């Protein structure tokens, strides 16, 4: 199963991860490549000018059905999402939209409007590690409405697979970072830290900084997504995609803060998890996954991009 000559759609394709996935798909020479993005966080400049883009909402079943039929779509990579911080302000909106997007993808696939769905999950569904490393059987202990929307979406996808036999796999990335990551009001620790440092401002640390993450470089994630599509052995399964290494928030900030600017301490973020460390054994077994970019190289690439040097 390869993408060459196929008609492919990426929801959320103008966003951080989505735009990197679009670039990766182009290398496989698809017959047709379409992006659906309502530009809630996505940016047109993240995409090549010749990419076909529909400025539409993936939570609209009618809209998605029309686009799939018009473009004769065969494969969907579903990355459209309302991000975690929004769920702390408007939880109902975040939950409803995220689950609606997933329901649309599943229903249209059940009705054979297209052939294959690669659904993007999130490590947030696990909550704080009950044990580490965290494999795909780890309890789903969502700590935010966003995390619960992703957990519900994953369960929905798996239920459609078991009930209707749809052709679907779930990729569950851990703490993605890299060039183009949003540095606005809904940003993560890496882009926010970089934005402050470049502006000569002190980095912000929320809580004691001992919270750990399994930071995963964006190209490792999108390469894995393609391999998951190509492998029929992944159907009906969830695969963790991560570095398999644990770093604290404080360690990350210290690496980025080469100027040794004093830290500004703030209260810990609501719903913040204590510990994330992935078990990536299943991905290694099923798709030969191995992360290519370690955190030192990845952070340097990211720093250069934010500084406009890459």
C-alpha cells in the first residue's frame, strides 16, 4: 500500500504537523493531494502555493462528503483538532468539535466514500503515567476536556473498526515539536520559550518544571504516519510514536536558554500531567519505527527556524 498515484486528503493540513505531513506525502508522488483546514491555527504560508486547499470545517459532514466525492479521495490523514488550551476556556466547544470531526471521518468511511483513515490521536489521552514506559494498554486517564475528546475519538474509531470493519489505524504521537509549531496563545513550552528568548524576554516556567515529557521531532511523526498507512498489520490498532526518552520541562528550557536569562515562575497549568514516557515497542515491531532525530539535534533545528536561519 503506497501513496504514489493515490488521491489523498489531509485535514488540518495547514497546521504545524499537518503541513509537515503534506510535505512528506508530496515525496511519494500522489495523484491528487488535498488539504482541508479552517485556519483556526493553520497558516497558508505553511503550504506550497500549488497545494489544493479547501478553507472548510472538517466537523461538517456535508462539507466533507462533498469534498471527498469531488476529489475522488481514497485516503484521509485526519489531523484537524481544537487544541488543549481551548478546552480549559470552552470545554464543550473543544469536545464537541473534536468528536464530531472523528465521527464524520468514521461515518463516511463506513459508507465507503473513501478507503482508508489514518487517525491522529494524542498522548494526552493517557494522563499522567501510572507506569512507565507507557504502552498502548496504559489506562486512558484524560486530565482535560481536550484529552477526553481525543480518548473518546480513539474509542469511536476502534468501535467502528470492530463493528463495521473499516480500514483504519491510529497513530498516537507524544509531545511533537519542531519548525512551524504555533507560538501564539495556544502554544507549547518549546515555541513559547523560543519566542521569549528571541524577544530578549525571560522564559516562563509553570510549576517546578519537574514535569516530564517524551518530546518527539515532527519529521519522525510524519514518517511514522506514512509507514502506518503502508502496513496492513496496523489496522485496528493504536501505535505510540515517540522518542522513548524522558526530559523534564526545566531541562528543555535550560537547553534553549543559552543566554541564561532569568526564569519567570508561574503557577502550574491546570490539567498538566506529571510524567510522560512512551513504550514504542509496538511501532518498532509493526513498522520498523526508530526515531531519527534526537532532542539535541531537533531543538537546534527548531531554534534555527524560529530565528529565521533555517
